[in-house]
């Protein structure tokens, strides 16, 4: 039977919840899996995954792996993957950067950003969104080894299933020669008390209409709901919101229980990133805005009066 | 070197039809992949000569894989300022990202560019892979999802990568692969010591009529796919396409109070 190697994603020395979506993929594929954790403190982080039913937890721990650079990570992943059939990683910016480089090393076909998997008697078929989510492709990988990246919004984070897999150390492979030509300079992490877009139950997103009042109008609502804040490309491009908040085809893809689209027209690139949300609320003063075609509840109002009113109503 | 793909009009992707498990884009116009236009703009800005604006400090070579008609896309890039174009003859169904990357590798070994600027994704397949695959095949460093690039000394680039939760700054020494993100075409995103004094407009430049005429005389050559990649076997097989589940429009409500009530009692999400 095929064996899956999952690559964990860390932030600040801890496992990111995106990793739990990769575990959910392995469970959906109905195949045994092991987890590889890379980093400067990989074994400590690996312990956080002991209760998820992995066959093995493998830690590649080395100071040279402090920052996730593909030229340093890919060689170790490829070396460990020699004993596996499928390598899976979450389709976050971490996974999207890394997975193709690993696939090329393994001479493996790569299915990016998959939203589903079926196991037909050992033969895997993957489903992935294309054309801004307007066509799902069913794909098969024709090579003996396979690499996939997993859409976090479609594979709900796996819960611990009990057990305690021990953490074993694995050798760190020499970095690519190219590693000498790339250096980490700094990480400018967004400082925010709000939850990550990929993990939030509620998201409050704003568009171009918010202008310079983006934070002033949306933050109190997000605060009240414990929500993450998102944005359209237009809001990010104009500098009303930082780039990492962009939701859409070319930003973050999200599927919260509740999504507010406020002053967002609903261009197909935006819809591609949030159409999977359970309940969608749109607030827009244009009754013809395309966002209303996907919204469960719409308010045709000026957002600058509707949002404060909404906050007041919720506080009642 | 900048790879360039044509895509069916991305602003109307919701008008595609799925028939017998296949995607039909009939009626949709071909457009250059937006990220590739951004990569061309980036290449033009990096080779701009502030001291002598009519000259360029480097050559910009654009490459597309596709049938004869993609020459329109290549000519458009030549009109905005690229110097030369290569079309690798192939149809879309003969290609996957891996084959494009392997063929590009062979082309890079011939052309010896200092820098490959590539779109982070093409917006039909949304694969986000060719740049990274190519970097590995070449043994070059990769700086993906660049939101800004500063050319420090013509030998290395300081790149702000847009990542989940913030940005990561890396320094790459050329030759390298840099994949570009949306913000790369903001007015101040691309800087070098040769940058002109004027500020760039937001977005990509348009071709003047004269330049469109002149572009017809710029070199555009055809290369056979098999010449670049002897092994044309695909690693990915699309078995079929299916339409996504439709999401039906909901209701428009009159008041905020009504909305809160629905969210609590009907959707039960509050
Ligand atoms: C390559 C590419 C990739 C892209 N990727 C993405 C992506 O990932 N995510 C994304 O979001 N976009 C993306 N886009 C951009 C997309 O096409 C749209 O341009 C963008 O989503 C529009 O943002 P918006 O809705 O905020 O602005 P607009 O379209 O300008 O809409 C603003 C809306 O606000 C409403 N409004 C104005 N004032 C008020 C008020 N006072 N009260 C209430 N409503 C008001 C208006 O009626 C309008 O509907 C991409 C585009 C390209 C070319
Ligand atoms: N057929 C093609 N011709 C030229 N460039 C391509 C082709 N396919 C992909 N690319 C390049 O690879 C980038 C990333 O594409 P992808 O990895 O397929 O999302 C695109 O932005 C293009 O620059």
C-alpha cells in the first residue's frame, strides 16, 4: 500500500494549523502517513503532532533550517521521500514555494492546490479548481512518485485521534548548491491580534469602498466577532489593507462559517477565494453588484452607516 | 527571459462551458496571462537606463509555448518594449507545467539569461509551479511571489516575497528565478541604481502605435518543442472537468436588524 509523507509547516517554532489540513488529506486518501518536520527546533514542534495517528514523526533539526528556504528544505524532503510514494504539503505560500522544487527532484508529477482525493483501489485521483473555480479538473499523476499540495479551505483540519507517535530524528541533507546564492534577510510578520484567515470561523472583508477608513470601520466589527480581516485586491493595491489580507484566486482562499463582503463588488477573482464560505453576507450600495449573486444575505446600503449600525445591533 | 502564456479572458472565466467533461472557452477572447504582463513590465523597469532613457541596459527576451496564434501575444510584448521573442510550437494539450519547465531549461542553457522573471501563476490552471520547477532543473535559487525587487549592484536582488501573514525579504545572487506577484507593478516596486527619475504609473505600460508598428520588425523565431525536450511525456493527466456546485443567490434584506436576526435564527452562525 502507498505511504504518504506529509511536510509540516511551522511558524515561530510551532506547528501551523495548516498542517492539520494535510493530515486530513492523508485520512481522506485512506492511506498510512508519516510527518516530516523541518526547522531549527523541529523535534519539539514534532511532539505537537504525536496524537494524530502518524506512523512516524521525523524531525530534521538544524540551525540551517531556521527559515523555510526551498533551496535548503527541498533536499531533505526529497531524501526522506525516497521511502514514500506520495509527498503532501499544504497549499499555503510555504507549500506552494516548496512543493514544485521537491517534485522536480523526485522526477514526480505535481498536483497543486487539490480540493479532493479519491482512492480507487490504490489508484489516486485528485480534484483541483481551475479557471477561477469555474471548472474542477480531475487529474491523475502518471509518475511512480507523486507530490500534491492541499487546499486548506477544503480539507478541514484533522483533530487529534489519540496515540503518541514518538519523534525520530532524520539526517539533514546537504543544501542545494543554489543555497549559496540566496540569503534570508528578514521576516516582516504582520502584527495582528486577529486570527489567521485560514483558521477563522468568521471573516470580515472590505473592498475599495472603505478607502482610508478600512481599519477604522472594519476592526471594531472583527473585534466584536472574533473575526479575521480580509480584503479585496483593490483595497490591498491601494494600500488600504496590507497585501497578506487579500482574499481571492491569487490571494488567500478561505471558507469560513460566516463571510462578510463589505464594499466589495464581487469580481470573479474575489469570488474564487471565498465562494466556499458557508454563509455569505454582502453589504454594497449597488443593488446590481455581482457579489449579491453569491450572497445568502444582502444589504443594499451605504457601508459607512450600515457597519456601525450592525455593531450596535450585535451588542444588544 | 520572461515566459508568456496566453489565457482565455480571465475576467469572464465564469462564462466557460463544460461539455462532456471538457472545458469550452468558445467566445472568450485570448488575453496575456496578467502575471506575465507584470513580469514583462518588471523586466522593462529593471533594464531601464535612467541616464540615457532611449537605450536599455539589458535585453528582454519573451518566450511562449503555443500554436501560431500566440505570436499575437508575443508581438504585443515586443510592442511594449521587449527585444526578442521565441515561440515554442505546441498545443496546450501537449503541455503540462513540468514539460514547460524542462523545455525552458534547455532554452535557458542556449540563451544564458541572467534573470528569469516569471508570473507566479497562470490564471487558467492556477498551478503556481513553473518558476519553482525551472529553478530546480537549472540548480538556480528561487525567489517566489515577489511584491518588490531592488537591484542592488546588477549582481544581486533584494526581493520582498509576499507570503501568508506578512512578507519575507531575501537576497538572491544572479542568475536566479524570480516569480512575480500582483504588487510588483505598483509605482515604486522595482528599483535599481539605473531607475529613471520619474515615477511609474500603477500597472503595466501600454504600447504606442509607433511601437506596435516597429514590433512587427523585431525578431520572433519558432523552435520545436522536441528540440528542447526530447521526452515529451506528461506527468499529469486530466481525466475530466466538472462544473462546480452552483451557489444560489440569497435574499436582500431591508434592515440591519433583519440581518442579525437571520444570522442568529436561520443561518445560526452567530
Ligand atoms: C491577475 C489578477 C488577479 C486578481 N486577483 C484578485 C484576488 O485574488 N482577489 C480580489 O479580490 N481581486 C482580485 N483581482 C481584482 C478583481 O478583478 C477586482 O478588480 C477587485 O476584486 C475589485 O475590488 P473591489 O470589489 O474592492 O473594488 P470595486 O470593484 O471597485 O468595488 C467596490 C464596490 O464598493 C461599492 N461601494 C462603493 N461605495 C460604497 C459605500 N459607501 N457603501 C457600500 N458599498 C459601496 C461599489 O458599489 C462597488 O461594488 C485580480 C485581478 C487580476 C487582473
Ligand atoms: N504555455 C506556456 N507558455 C509560456 N509560459 C508558460 C506556459 N505555461 C506556464 N508558463 C509560465 O509559467 C508561469 C506559471 O504558470 P503555472 O505554474 O502553470 O501557474 C506563467 O505565469 C507563465 O509565465
